[in-house]
C-alpha cells in the first residue's frame, strides 16, 4: 500500500496546478491557501443551526465567550464613546474578582 505522500495528487483548487508529490500537510495547506483567493464579497449564510460533528458552532462560541467572561461589545459605539470601553474593562475586572471570591467562598 502506498502512502499519500508517495502518490501523485492533483490539486484542482489552485489554478494552473500540476500533479505533484504532496504530503497530507501540504494538501491541507494548499486547500487553506486556495480559499484565500475568494473575494471579500463572498459569504456563507446558514439558516438554522450550524453543526460540525454534531456540535452547534454558535452554542460553542457562546460557551467560550461565557467561560472567558467576555462581554458582548458594540465596537462602533465604543469608537464613538471611548468611555464605554473603559467601563467595559472595569466591569470585566470587577466581575472576575466577584467570581473568584464566590468560588473561594463556595469551596469552603
């Protein structure tokens, strides 16, 4: 049985590509690089949930944001009103203190 690296693999994602010996890493790299050629006007729209291997991507992102104690931001408003960013940072710092205090208090 021959390995992927020893076979000739066509790379149809890149214009003008020729068959060449490629490792699995190079194949993945070429696929990623080929997607960089997509124009900025391209978009992917998903109506409903977007799942990867049975996991809801937006739910996962929400959980990560919550775990990192990130506050939902409005960047445009922060640019217009710089005090908003200062308040958000102060709130996040105070919230982290309270969560740490509660965790210590509840562990006793």
